[in-house]
C-alpha cells in the first residue's frame, strides 16, 4: 500500500480526495507543486476548500462549483469538465477534471476522488486549429466570391456573344429583304411613274436607305 500511495502521489496528474461534504481531504504532490510550488507542503488538507476555489479562474468558477455540487449530491458527472486553474506563479492553465465516488463494501459512500489533467497544449492546438479554420473559411469565401464573379462575367460574355450572333443573323436577313425592296423601287422609278407615285417611291427608297444603315449598325 505504501508503494501504491507513493505512485499515486507522483502520478503526473492532479489527484485529490473530497469528503462526502465536499471538503478537500488530500491532494497529491503533483497538484501541490502546481498550485503551491516546489516548496509547498507535501500533503494539503483544506476542509474549507478555499485553496481550490481561489485557484480556479473567475470565469470558470461558477460552472466548476455547480458541477462539483451536482456530483457530490449524487448526480453522475455527464462528462469531464474543463476549467482554467492558476499555477503558483499566477499563470492560468487549462485542465480537464473528473470525479467519481468511492464506496465501502456495504455500498456506503466514503469519499470522492478527483483527477485533473493539464490540457494546456490541447487548448493551444485547438485555438491554433480554430484560427487556421477561420483563415481557410475566409479564403474559401473570397475564392467563392471570385468564382461567382468569374461565372457571372462568363455568363454575360456568353449572353453578349449570343446576342451578337442573333443580331448578325437578323441583319443579314434584313439586308437581303432591303436589297430586294430597293431593287424593286429603283425599277419602278425607271418607268417614269406619275408625279404622285414617284414621290411615294422616292420616300420608300429613302426609308430603305435608312433601314440599311440601321441594319449595318445592328451587324457591327
């Protein structure tokens, strides 16, 4: 048992014992070195639980206290909880902690054992991954916008090409019709029609000429 106690005391994770009332009965050396430093007491009894409370980051204190109270009251801890704990030099580190009950042979609750694992490196990796993901999402949004602009530009160019093709075909057919109309008008004028008819034929010829100019603009 002494060897086992020595092993537990030097496990590279924080380990502590709580009474059934939530009093801190014992903390291992790893926990003490983190919160007190190398010169801290080997074993710490903190019945008021003040050391634990004062070392939890203020932003996490409420959630940590609620979870601890729920567990001690008999509710199972749904999953490991994360909170930030202050090291002896004042620097906060992220930890993931769990608690479980210890019963005697008759099933009576003796105390609670808790562990917390330093996950500062995991949080750093998560933060880095989130920053990278945000950067990738930003780049993806930019590329998507550029692709949309490119597709819209191509669509506009295709529309213009189709319009030019259609207008060119229309202008070609219109020129053929105007040519026939112009030839017929010229032939009618060569027959020296009456003055009233000649005036109308010249008006038609003038309209055909203007329509030809419009057709040329449509084809260009």
